[in-house]
């Protein structure tokens, strides 16, 4: 089974290279030329269209009308709205520790180096300041609002910080086969309901320049389980994070955070541009 998946993954990557090569040729052919020299460029084949549209076999897309129309139990709550992380107690509540789990060598080194940099007044692993995506879980606690739109099949999250996007699929699909999955900074999130709680399992993360708190690394084995509830008559969102990474720490790393409704807020268009950050002391390039 895994061998078949690996073969499919290799075939998919090869197909993407073929399509990319064809598009490159097409761009060359479309270069300005005299009418008599203009070549005829063939259109995409149905197979190429399927590959470029990122079709997945076996299940409908989250916005497919047939998927949205399927009968499902009524969800216990709707997260649609705009939210802001609750920092009323302390600004440092955006962090996921301390307390911390028992870190292995890389995490212990990061804690020591971060403390030394802080004592010297220098930034440490400030990849976010260099326009790398914060990634999960840090994207959830940036000091910008988060807008959420909940549909029967998916929850769309748009973050004010860098306009990053996250998707939580609720339509019963499984996680992508690991041999076919494409890692991302926010990972692949699959949710299901347990009573009055939405349970979300996220995996397949990009690890390059992806840190938690003050430069704590994650590996390919990093996974997050979130237990999401609405409290106080829907005015407060609470998420318990249960994070595991057997390459970097022992057991579970747990942290619980809250968000407040921000009904008078919207998400503006935002781009992270290095030239806007390069003169700020806290985002000095390494």
C-alpha cells in the first residue's frame, strides 16, 4: 500500500514537472514576435487541467455543491466571526510556555541561546520578521484579528497577520497519505465533533524557519491536536493545544488559550515586505 502511494507520489511530481516544462515553453512561444513567426500553442489536455487544478481522487472539494448539500448533524456552535487573542492578563500570553515539556538537545539549546540573545538585546530566530510565515501554532496568537467562516464542510481562517490562510476540513475526509502530502506552515487540519467540542488534528508541517515561542524548533513528526469550545454565550473562544514532537520533546506539550469576539473589526489586506522590516532593530537580518 505504501509502495503504491510512493509510486503515485513520484508520478504526481513527474507530472508537475512535465506541466511546468510545458508552461515554460508556452511562455517562450508567447514572446513578442512577428506575425509570420508566431507559433501555435496547444491548449492544456484534460489530464493537465486535473493536475493543475489539484484534483484529489476519492472525495469532493470542500466547496463542491454536492458536498455542501450532504445531510450532516447540526454542529453545536458556529465559529463564524472575527476574533482577537485574549491578552488582558499579560502580553506574554501569546506564548505557549512556560511551562514547557522536557526538551531534547535542540530545544534545550534554543532555550539557552534565546536567553543569551535576550540578555544581549539581540533578536533570536526572528524568521517572522524576515517575512517567513509564523505557521501553526504561532499564527493563532499574532496581535492581529482572525476572521473565521464556518461551512458544513470546512472552516476558513483568514489571519490579519500577513493574510495567512488556514483550513479545517469537516467533511469526513482523512488526512492525505504521507507519501502524497505537501507540507505547509499551517499544516493539514482535519476536524470532527465530540459533543460540544471541535477536535482538530493537524500534521504535515514545513519545518524550515518554523519556530514556537522564542525559537523552539519543530520536526517532521510535529503534530497538534486542538480541542475547541465556545464559552460565555459564544463570546469567548477557547482552544486547548496538545502538541507532540518525539524528535524534540518528551510526551505532550499542552497549552490553553482564549480569544474574544471582535464584532467591530475586519481583516485588511496585508503583505509582508522585507524592506518595511529591515530598519527595525527587532527584525535585523542575521
